[in-house]
C-alpha cells in the first residue's frame, strides 16, 4: 500500500480494530501510520500492543517509528518527564520525512506543556514547512491537526488572538477526531475569556458537551477549568463547578482555586493556599499567576509589576493583560 492511499477512510472501514492491530504486518507502512491513528483516537492499550509488535519486527523503519511513539506514549503514561522526552527526541535520527516532522510536533507539544512559548514560535515555521512538503494522506492531515492544535494555544499565549482563532476554526472543520474538535472549541473559548464572556462560555460549553458525548474525562476537566476561570474573571464565582470526586488535583488546579477564593472574598484562605504552593511553583508562567493573585489579595502594585515580568519571561502576552489591567487602575 503506497503512502497516499492511506486516508481516514482506510481506518474507518475496519470492522475490528483490535484484530487489525494484532494482524497487520508490522513491517508495513500501514502498520506505522496505524500508530498515529491509535494515538489520536486515544487507544492507549492498542498503541502499546502495536509499538511492541513494531519494535520486535525486522524492518528498521518500523522500529524507528515504534521508538518515537514509545517516547510519546511514556510521557502520556507519566513514566517519562517532558525534559527527558525532549532530549531523547532532539537527538533521534530517523529516515522517514513524516517521522521527522512528527518528532518536531512532539517537541512543540512538550514545549507547550512547559509554557516555553517563544521556543515554540521559533520552531513552528519549520514544522509548518515540513508538513506542507509531505505526501497527501492520513499522516499529513493528522500532523497538520496536531500542529494547529498546538499553535492555536501558542498564538493565544503570544496574544495573536486572531491567528489563534483561525487555527481553531480550521480545526473545527478538518479535525480527524472528536477529541481534536473538542480541544479546538475550548481553545476558541479561551480566546474570548478576556473580551467576550458570552462567546467564551458558548464555545467552552460546546466543548464540554462534545467531550461528554465521547466520554473523554480529561477534556471535560480542562474545559471546565476554562469555564471556571471565565466565571471568576467576570465576577460570577457562584457559577463555578468543582468536581469533588476528582482523584488527582494538580498544581494548576490549586492555583485556579486561589482565583475562585479571591473572587469569593476569601483572601486569607487564598493567601494561605498560595503560601503552601510557593515552593512547588516551577516555571515563570505559574510564578506570574502567583504574583497576580497575590496582587489581587493585597492590592500591591509591585506584585502586579512582578506578574508582568514573569508573564513576559514565559512569553505569555495574553494573560499578561491581567496584571497590566490592574496596573492601569493605579495610574
């Protein structure tokens, strides 16, 4: 099967995906592209099965693909940290152009998770150019969607809001999966948080509805966090919803809870929580929110100035508007 013959329809026509994963020739290009299909459709167990089959096959290119996807899979399972993943991917030598591009897309993902927005901006043009040169087919479309998802977020943080929305609108139309579409909808909502409450809520709610339809708990949670932030920003903390049954509460969850406490005028509790988190805050992006929230509690201009500094260090010009707006109130 040649490269351009593999499309989304190739996989939608499969009657039994599990049987296919166990029977597809691991030496084939179809098997290699199937890794991508399984990943974007959140078929974690089958991804692992196919990775192992490709690692054990005699075809060198198949093994290369499996090694790259294994790194991504280990990050997904939280068995490898982002820094180690970036290091391994950076020095990985591969032959297939799609795989070379995929590695750069993975790097974009990982830089995005670390809030290294300026690093992404410098790499993004190269990635886009490489995607454009790929053969038409499933792999190219999927990589384009992955790229657009990352850049939708990056453009927003760089405060290039219209570019972010362009990525979001395009993703809604070309997404290969409902997961991708839900992410795009949340991203569109985020782009309106600071400017249009109704639009923000509308897009985020659409994402929540779609995420519930596909049973994607993580996407529901992320969209709800955006919705909660929106309600807090617009002074409606009574509409915030927290999932009390959640077993894993992250540092970002706790920081966002601080915002809720502040908006509920529970400043002492908010400050106590910030003090508890202070030593755990590990990057400029989170430091910026820490200083911003402390500024809201104390009305201290110096803290808002520090927040601006840390947002600038993180390369985040979108949320930098938060402390800047507070500083304007003091002029």
